[in-house]
């Protein structure tokens, strides 16, 4: 069923958030590292299965023996485009700006609503005093306990952080597109496991705001799934196979990052997913 992968992903985030809130800080770092290593190895397996799509008979029928060259060309051209556009850096920068802005806004609201000017000891213009306090709070933040006075800002922090981690990533795009294209939910199933454990870690310190990110994930990946479904009626089987093979190599990059072997800027390689079907069509036209 198309869309099942996103439903599983949302469920994993909600369940992981509930476990994280219950566990608090009881999950040791060593356990988290072992789980991450296991997920990295599993990602390599899924990547190998996806990359094997280059051997699909439809590929040889459409482009002959040029399938591997098309994947290579897609990665090179896509990587050049992505690096020139600084996609990875822009995604990271966007996430940081959103996080900082919402955190600052939450701190301003908290200080503004904490009491009157006399109660808070603020002299002079209230807005200027609040800005000074916010700058100090952001420069040296103190952890807020769930349910304390800082619970509002903690909720926002958890919501924004989790939303960015779960959505701003190649696996979210690859998995949702594959689901929409009818290629299965293997990638989203893998992402669900990763997001589930990440939710436990985030919710242990940031609370229920992490669970709220499931709504963003549903809208974001649901939209990409519908896009993949629409493309499935346009792309040929050979184009889908080479797109899948190209995506498999991007998954290798994600696995290397999870295993802490090398930080590959997979975001800069995302344009390869667009280039692959185009190159396939061009080569097939001249074959």
C-alpha cells in the first residue's frame, strides 16, 4: 500500500517519543553508539540491494551496457550541481536558522510572560531588557526540566530539532519517492527504525515536542510519496531502475556517516536523482 512507509515512520516517532519521556536520561551513550553502528550496517545492506537495480533486465534492454556509466554520470553531474548550489550547507544553515529563531522567540515569550516589570526586576524599556536577558540565555543556556517554567521553550526545541533531523535528510526523500514509485518501503522502514531510536534520545531530554514532529514528517513525506506516485506514471521501468541504483549509492554515503567512517555530503549528491532519469532517456534515445 502506497503511503504505508510514512505511516510506519510516524508510528515509530510517537512510540520512540513515549519511551524517551519515560526513560529520561537512563539510556547510556554506549548503547546509542552500538545501535547506530547496527543501523549503519543495515543501511549498507539496503544500499547494496538498491544499487543492484542497475542489473535489471529493463536497463540492458533500454541502454545496453551503459547502465553503470549512467549511474556514474548522474553522481558526477548531480554532485557538481549540488556542490555549486551548496545544497548540504544550505540545508544545515536553514535548520540552524529556524532552530535559533524559534528558540529565541520562545525565550522572549517566556520572559515577557514571567511577570510585571517590578516582579522581574527589569528597569527601563521592557523590550530592551528582555532582549538582553534572551541574549544571555542563548549564550549560556541552562537545561530546562520537563514541566518546569522552561517547558514551553523545551517543547519548541524538541519539535524543531526533531522535525529537522527527521525531514532534512536524503533517506526521507529517497524512501518517500521509492514508496510512491511502488518500489517498496524498505528504505522508509529503515528510516523508521533510525527515527524511533533518535526519538528516544531526543525525547529523553526535550520531552513531548519530539512527538509533535510526527505531524511534519507526515506532511513532508506524504507529499514526496504523492510526487513519486505521479512520476511512476511518467518514467519508464529502466529510468526507475537507474534512479533506484543511484539512490542506493547515496545510501552508502549515509551508511558511512552512521558508521563514523567519513562524512560524505550526501545532500550535495541529491540532484543525481533528477539527472539519472534524464540521462537514461537521452542514452535510450540514441541506442
